């Protein structure tokens, strides 16, 4: 019974919008265990934090670029074929959309 209940809960969580959100791109940080006050552990923690901040920034940038490309194609698909708008104008429309 417990296993079946856990399976149902897991499937509902997997289908929830939160499970599919960009937050899923955040990395899990596993700081070293031991004397948290030693300078060696502080240095390791700082290096690890710097690495994961860089990794998170790269992932966010890649996700933003992918999302922007998708939004541009969706915007073009709803415009008439001879809309006459330049790529620059389309990008400005999306910038405006996200700025409000």
C-alpha cells in the first residue's frame, strides 16, 4: 500500500508545473563535511560555490536563448506572411513583453 501511494504521489509531482519549471536547472551543492571553520574548508566551499554559480549562469543563459528562439518562431507564426517586420523589431517586441 505504501509503495502504491508513493508511486501515485511521485507521478502527480512529476506532472506538476513546478516539476517542469526552470528552477529544475539549479544545481545541487554538496559542501564538504568536517570542521566548517577551517580555512581549507572555507576555501573549498568558496571554490565549489564559484563553480556552481558559473554553471547555473551558463544553464540559465542557454535556457533563455532557447526560450527566446521559441518565442520568436511563435510570434512569426501568428503574424501574416507579409508582415514586413524586421528581426530587430521582433526582438524589441519580445524585450518589451518581458519588460512589463
